């Protein structure tokens, strides 16, 4: 049974107002910096990197080429560990 549209959602974590604000604070990665680090670490193909990060090739392509630079913190940690780099080396410097 679903609640009527006028009924309060009771602070559901999936309420639209919460979802929108959670994603506005996601870290923004610098795709060009990641690609440069990939080459330095001999990851010459995106599929190598995707496999090593345990994400889909499509997701990595969205991040590096598709402009979806808002990424999860856990993924940033995995990228830094894989590429043996500091976080600030792959993050956009214009963070709000």
C-alpha cells in the first residue's frame, strides 16, 4: 500500500529532497588527471582499469569521457590505491 501524495514520507532516506542534496556534495574527479595517471602507471586501456577497480567499463567511460565526474568516495579511494597517487592529484581543484 502506498502513501497518498499529500502524506509525509516520514523522513525517508529516498525522499526526493534528500536524494538531491546528497548528490550535490559528491566529490568531483578530474578525468584528465586520472587519464594521465593511468598512462604513468601503465594502464593503457580503460577496460584494464575498470577490471582492476571492479566497476563496469561503461561506468568508467562515463566518468572519464562522459562528463559524469561526481563519483563516490569509495571509488576515489580505490582509484588512488590502484594508481598509487594522492587524492588531490586526481580531484578537481574548483571544489565548492
